[in-house]
C-alpha cells in the first residue's frame, strides 16, 4: 500500500458544518482537509492525495439552488473520473443529489446526517480508493517494466499485461543466455511454445538451429531413430541414413514438446545423451559429440508421474534445472482483453480495420472460465470475427454461454487485500439489491470498474442473491 494515507476533503462554506465533520473525522482517525469554496476544493484535489470528497450543495450566504454544488461535482468528475464524491444535501435537494448519483456520485447523505452512516460510507470509499490506486500502480509498473524488456530483448510479439506473466517472462529472459536446460510447464494452450521461442531468441544460440520436436506425435518404435538418428539398414525399412533431431540441432537448441509422452525406455536413452553429451545413431558404434541446449515442455504433472513410476526422477532433474511455469489464463485475467484485441487484429479480414468488442462481449470474455487458455481465446475470437455481421462483436457472437460455464474464482486463492475488497463489494451489492450501477455508485467507482473487479474476485450476483430479485444492470 502507498505510504501516504488518503485524506478526506470536506467542502462546505458553513464553519459550523465543517467543524462538525472535522471532529467526526478526528474521532475516527481519518485524515482530512477542508475547503470553504469550490475553487479551493479544486486546488486541494490537484495538490494532495484525496481519497474521498465530502461536498455540500450550496456555497455562499442565501444560496439554496444547489447549482454551485452541481458545478463543483461535474468539474471534479470530469477531471478525476474515479475520485469518489459523497454529496451532503438538504432534503429539498435530494432530487438533484439523485441526478448526481446517476452521473457517478458515490452516494448522497441527507442533512442532518447520521454520523454512523457517514463514517461507514467514508471508510468504505477510502478503502476502495486505496485498492484501486494500488491496482493501477501495479498495472502501470508492469507495463513500464515490460517496456524496458521490449527495449532490451526480443519478446517475439508476445502479448501480456498481467504481473504473473511478466514474472515468468522475466525469469525466462534471465536464464536465456545460460545453456541450462529449461522445463516449461503449464496447461494446454497457455503459451509454453511461445515462451520457448522467447528463450531461444534471446540466447546466444539465436542464430543457430531451433529444432522443435513434438515427442507426443512420434510413434514409440521410431522415437530413438527420430531423436538420435539411424544408419542405413539399422532396422527393416530404413534404406538410408537418418539424421536425428539432436544432430540437426547441433550448436543450437532442441525443443522437446510434450516431454511426458516419452516412454521409460526412451527416457533412459535421452538421459544418457543429456548426461554425456554424446550419442550413438541406431545401428552405429561411433559415438558423436553433440552440443545442444534442451528446452522441454509439458502440461502433465511430472512430479506426480515420478511418484507413480511413469517418469524418471534423474531425467526430470537433468531437464528441469530451471522451471518456467506459465500460469493459466484464468490466473492472469489482466491478459484476457489485451489478447482478445491482439487476435481481433490478427484475424481482421483483408484491409478492413479490426472489429471491436461490445461492452457485453468484454464482460462475457472476462467472466468465462478459459480451460483451453490462450488457444481457446484465439479460436473464439477468430470464429466471432467470421460470424459477426457488423464491425462490433456481440457477446452472442462469442458463443460462450453453456461452454465451460462461468468462472469459478473460488478455486483460485485470494490474497488478504482481495478478500477485504471482495467483502466490501459483496456488501455494497447486497445493499444495492444486486443492481451493479447502484453498488458502483455506493463504492465510488465506475460500473465498468466494478464489473472488472467482480470478475477478478469471482463475484456472481446470481449466486450471491439467491432467492432475491437480481438485476445485473
Ligand atoms: N501471450 C501470447 N501472446 C500472443 N499469442 C499467444 C500468447 N500465448 C499464446 N499465444 C498463441 O496461442 C496459441 C497457443 O500457444 P502455445 O502453442 O504457445 O501454447 P502451449 O502451451 O504450447 O500449448 P500446448 O500445451 O497445447 O502445446 C498459439 O497460437 C500462440 O501463438
Ligand atoms: Mg505447445
């Protein structure tokens, strides 16, 4: 969290009201600052870290129209769209206050106010604001770090904005220049091969052969000759000498994809070559030295395979000097929309500009459980581009309903701050009877921001309000 605490800005021209609010804030140990005119308020917001604005509707003696309050509100809203503003109003102006809520005011409080309600509301808004600032800071830091990487490395046009992806890519780049074998793990379609390409492109072998072998696609009886080569006549059906993938990759990099598909017998042979740096072509008695850096990938749990005797532990440690674990797309939801945009450009037809996503389509993407990871996202966007009629892709075009079902974030552990944020949001949604727009106002954030957070935190209104009338708009 940021070191400086966010302050409450009290804006009122009546000294008695200001004083009462200041005392209330002091009692609850909420840092605050006061302004008696709209101009002063604007100056303070520009200069200090304000978390919540508590503003009156009228300034100046005899003023009762509320016009000045509305003007101040609109001015602050236009410059600071995410700054929560709590309007304090006399009964006569409640209607105006309601209008302001539609324009994004966090809430309004009628005079004479209840101390308890006012303080609860302020605390809640401060907390949300803190989390929002922290999240923005983290995202900005990731993007800035990414730019530094882009200037110094070849990222092979990989698309990401999430912190977990940044971490694994940075680690990959750190170890790329060594010759250490790397095991890339992660679920199917998450981008393991992409990461292998990045490692290779940033290694000192980047202008040497990069040989990709899908171990899972090679029949067991051909594995040895495919990997290590065979002399003519080594076995029936082989009329001429075969150069194996290891020799083809000499001086460069060999990428063994679907490593888990290797039989135990072939694991022994592979281990021997990796340990000695020498190989024997099938049917030959001449050992040949090979200088090859090995990258391998699997979506299987190799530790589990070791436990049940299907994978050799010694080979595992040989190949897994460094492990790069690619997170599933569900664990890095900040990447969903950037990737979707990227695929919209990839699949734009002819010279046409890329199609765009409707808001509902964005929410649908964010709410989906991506068991097929990036590959599934790519396929769905490709399909949507083809089936959508206009320039905008609707949520129906994505055909996500009844697919993998909505995301169940309960499966992914939340951090403490996230748990707190989740509680605050659920609380606001319950109080707003599940109407997201009202809950967003209560929390002092835009509806879009609230949707994003709900998705990230796995909050589903239908589940939350079972038995209650629910309305997601
Ligand atoms: N971060 C990314 N940015 C852009 N494209 C990506 C990214 N991650 C994956 N892709 C694309 O998604 C597809 C799947 O990625 P990739 O083949 O690297 O996944 P994988 O983990 O190797 O999958 P599998 O386990 O099925 O082999 C590819 O078309 C790849 O180009
Ligand atoms: Mg792959």
